[in-house]
C-alpha cells in the first residue's frame, strides 16, 4: 500500500511540474506576441518648420495611434527651415526628419563620409515659390522679376533654388536686390511694401501674406515647378546610425505615416485641429487652408494618384540632378544622387492614394 501511495504522489508531482512549465511557456509566447506592451522604440523626429498645416501629416499618425501600433514612441520637434533638418539628422541629434532633398543631395557631395539617406518622398511637387505683389510690379511673367527687391532668407530652401530658376528661365539678376531677412519678418515686409517679392514655400508665404490683409488679387505666386524647375521637395530622411541599427523601426514608421497621410487627405479639418493643439497662436481657418493647399498642390499630385505615395520617378530624378548641376559642381554626382532609397517603403497597394 505504501508503495502505491508513493507512486501516486510522484505521478501527481510530475503532472504539477508539467502544468507549471506549460503555463510558463504559454505566458512567454503571449509576451512575445505583444512586444509593444513591454518596450517601444523611441524615435526623435524633427520637422522642417513650426507646427502649421503640413505637420498634420505627422500628428495624425500620433493621434490615431499608428506609430504606437508599430511599436514606436515618436516625439516630434519643430524646426527652423527645411535645410536645417539635414545637419540635425546627419549628426544623430534626431533619428529621422523632414527636410529638403535637394539640399540633402548637396550635403552628400560636401560630406562624402556621411551616408545620409531619404526614404520617402512627401512633396512630389515642391512648394518652392516666389511670392510677390501686382501693386509692386510683379506678374506671372518671370521677366517682371528683373530689377525688383526681394526678401530672401539665407536658410530658405526656396531661395537656395534661385540659381536654378534663374538659369532655366534665362534671367539677368544684375539689377535685382536680395535682402537677407529673418523668417518672422519676411511676409510682414512684403505686406508693408518694403520688398516687392519674397522667396518661400507657397503654402507658407502665400497664406501668411493673405492672412496679413493683402488682397488675394494683389498676390502673385510663382511656383518654381511651373516654370521649368523639375526638382523634388521635402522627404523623410534617416540618420545613418538609426537606419543601420533599426531598419524595421524605419519600415514601421513609414507604414504608420502612410496611414496618417491617407487619413489627413480624407479629413483635413481634423488634421488642422491637431495642429492648433500644438500651436496656440495659430488660427484654425488659416491652418486648414494651408493644409488643403499643401495636400492638393504638393502631396497628392497627378503622379502620386497614378503611381502611389512616397516614391519617385527615376527619369525625373535624373533630370533634377542635371538641373542641380547647372549651378553646383559635383565632386561625385553618382554618390550624391544616391540620396533616395525605396527599400523601406510600404508595398505599392498600401501606398495607393
């Protein structure tokens, strides 16, 4: 009898140990299936500018939880111009950023040891523009620019493209005056008549001049893309270190951002409201108009509608490099031009707009 009791106890103990091990294994599998709950990958992201209409593209992905669902903890900071985002990301101060791809191409040529890449095209049609006033003699004819005075911030990406615009349109700027002004006073100077035109992003300068009371029929906007300039605009760029160490986080970021862009296109009013939450001096009606203008003019272009969001046309990319070469002497054009990769983009079906 004693041996039977001992056998029964040993058998029960074995079943108990198996149950504990099975339970532990199940718990481990459950934890592995939900990595977001235990730890998220932090991403420091820099915008090109303040929290204004276009930043809704990124804020929407935060608001809807798309980044979080990809296991990402994304923080977004404002910037001081689309060219400044480049050294911020290249230095690793920020993991990812939103900035001008043409300045990135030049940066790569000037810094051959830094393999800074862009991974998604946001502004298929760049907002580079010259915004002037009819009452100051500016018309849709590029020749009307000759002999005029311009507000031209040195850090402005639109002003950086002036040599290309000038070359393509065969303009003589000998009699033109270019005043290096700060971003905060650029549109006020145009509104007050201190300058005849300014360089800037159309979705910024046009909206800001209009909001300062300048009549719409007195504002002339020359989008450089409508005057022979084939350049691309702002992109998502990733620091070399982050791209090498956390490629899946980059893929997750782009998946989430694509969903946020799609939602913003469907509901720009909500997107603009998210901007106001971050910028208490902005006005809802102004940022709604700015956002809609950006979507219609720069983001959801005919090419994007036909080919999907986030990629590039290789033929146009090559022509854009040639135009940059009109006024910039490349040390290594091939390496400099290797500034974009589509290897991290979501699939074509997921990017259809």
